[in-house]
């Protein structure tokens, strides 16, 4: 009986979960990243090794679709629109496929992220470019992707393996992206001054609020800052100027959904009461 009890005491210990067995992958996961101007690019792939094998034309056959890596589809991700060669591509993630050849390679971006080289559908290719392979003097044991020759508006995505390198041209419209960002930022630059003026109006600091709302209007007149301006001017007893500001606010608000639905009636009634 005592022996049975002792044995039972050890059962829970034997049932304790063992640590997961971790072994090196034959083709380990790898990732390379690069910022080009204001665009972030990354390639996520698995990196096979040569291991003394003949790669090109045997392990990786010529003139057949290859997934540009091992295990699963290689993926290219771009945070903004870009060009592969001369083809415009929308921001997003794409699988990368290649067709190696003795004198030229085809590189394709595909919208199917789970496709294998056997299930690759060319109809889902969003871009394709032809590049020329170049020999390398030193053996590259493991396949790698490397970004090279990066400038503000372009980079090259190099694939290197064995003694071959291919260079894939990628371009981004950094100036266009930057101008769009500047336009968006400056378009909303009136808001901080308006918000500050609105707060100061609420706490009774009318003079400071008038100064800030005037700056907001200089940056960009809107119905919101003109209406606040009108209310502040009315507080200061400047009725004519207040009515003029209110008229500008009403004109700017015309057609604005938020103004029409939620503020037009109130503003109209308020102005009518300024006798």
C-alpha cells in the first residue's frame, strides 16, 4: 500500500509539460528591411543553402516558376505605392516569384500570398520585370536578399545565391509622397490655433483667443474658426465685425455636411439675435 502511494505521488511530476524541442531549420527564416525616402520596404523569406549541390539548372530548374526561397512564398511588403521596374504597384504585400534563365530572369509580384510555385497563377501577377543575372566570384552559401544602391527615390533588391546575383529595380515617388504629406499637414495647420482659441474662449481669455483664432484664419479660413471669431468679436462688443465674420462662416459652411446638419440652424438663430 505504501509503495502504491509513493508511485502515485510521482505521477503529476511525470505529467509536467516538457520544453519544446527547438532545432535549427534547414532553410531558416530571414527578413530584410529598407526605408527609401518615406517608404518602408521589407522582404520576408526562407533561406536555403547550397550544401554542395548544383543550384541553377538542377535544384532550381531554368525556365520554370520558382518561389525565390524555400518553405513558403517569399513576400515583399511596401508601405506606399512603388514601381517594380516601370510598372506601378499599390502599397501592400505581394508574393515574389521568379523564372530563372541562363541569360535573363523574370521577376513577378503576385497578389496570392499563399500560392506555391506549382499553384502560381500568372493572371494574379501585378507586376513583372526582366533582369539579367550576374556572376559572383565568391560563393554565397545561403540565399539572401539585400537592398543595395539605395537613394531617396529608388533602390535595388538583390538576390544572391551560389555564384549568381540578380538585381531588381524598385522606384518610389518620394517627392510626390512628401508633397502629399506636406499638403495634408498644412491643410490642417489651422486646427491647433483654432483648438487653443476655443479653449481660451471657454475659460474667459477672450483677447488671447482672438489672437489665436486670427492666426488660424490666416492659415486657412473655415466656417469653424470664422464662427469662433464672430463670437469672440461679439463678446468684445464689436457687433459689425462679428456679423461680418458670421457671414463669412455661413458662406464657408455652405455644402459642408456637418455644418448643414448640426450647426447651420443654431448659427442662423444666434446671428438673428444680434440686434
